[in-house]
């Protein structure tokens, strides 16, 4: 679970679909909030079924939101340069406080992954916590 492993993940053609899935999940969440729970099978569970793939999906989500925060702070987009229109849309909907909160929740969810047996409940909790104020 290193940056090197993740870079290999990003380069693998098979994972392009997963990356797109994470971005679609984020777009769905940013537009629908807690209602995203109704779409979780379409945007998440169909692509991520094991703890390992959940980990990769959550790290992808974390890196996407880091790029959104970088844009908000007028810093360089580091990972998802090919998805700048999506990053810009998410950036417009969030202030720095909410982006930091989302990054923190995603990071905490990654930490909980090793200790949580029910992956779909973990994602439901992530959605609810990211939406809440």
C-alpha cells in the first residue's frame, strides 16, 4: 500500500474503469448528498468488492479531493489532470472547511478498513459523515 503501488494501479488499463467509477461516485455524491446511498450499488459496489479494491477506491477518492483542495488553494493539481472539468465542478461546490472535512473522513475510513467487516456499512457511514455539518 505504497505510493508506488498506487501509481501502478493508476497506470493499469483495467483500473481506468474503477477510477471513472470513483469520479462518478463523487459527482453523484456532490449532486445528491445522502441520497447517494441509493446509488452506491451502481457507482461503488459493482466495481469494489474486496477490502483491497475498497482501499484503492478510497485512496483514489482521497487523491481526487486533494486535487480539488489544491485547485481551491491555487496550487498544482497533482494526480487527476485529465479530469480538470470534474475537479472544477466539485471545487465550486465546496469551501476549504468542507474539503478538509471530507478529506479527513475519507482518511479515517481508510484507517477503519482493516477493522471493519461490513464494507457497505462503512461506505454508508462515509456518505452520511461527508454530508453532515
